[in-house]
């Protein structure tokens, strides 16, 4: 699966269990700043904690440890502002129009990779 689908599914599961959750995003790029793409995350708010915590449901692999922690944010990628990358501050209740457009209009995953939004 891709980050958007995983983020939407995790948000729905958290909400079904009474945990406030929403969608949030990062704009990421290759190491030379080219090929920007919007990456999907989840924000959740646990009882007893006075802040939103972001989690990356994409999964771990060698070199990437995005396990959830309330003590420190552990995302798969750290934004590199000098490459034009962005942490979008908004927590969305539903996917933004550009994300929905990409998901609804791509017939195949290979097509989706080519049409992912580069910014929100």
C-alpha cells in the first residue's frame, strides 16, 4: 500500500475506537531537491496528553524506524527545508482535494506514483 491509503485507514480505525485523529502531510523530495511529493501521516490525540502526536503508518524497514512514541516524534523522514521540503502544520479531518484527485483518478498504482501531488 501507499502512505495515503495507510494514513486514511489508520485514521478511521483510531476514530472508530474514540481516539481523535486526522491526516497531516509533509512535502518531501529527492536528495537533490527534485521530484517533490506529498507524503501522508496521521495525527492523533491521546487522552491525558495536551497535544497532537504525529505517526507515520508507512511501516519500518532497515534504516527507517518510525515506531510511535509519545516522548519523541519518530517519522520516516525529517524535513530538509533547504531542499524545499515542508511540514504542513494543518491536521485535516478529510484528505485534501489534491490527494483525493490523485487517488480517484489513477487506475493503477504505477499511474498513481506519476500523479501524486507535489504540494498542497
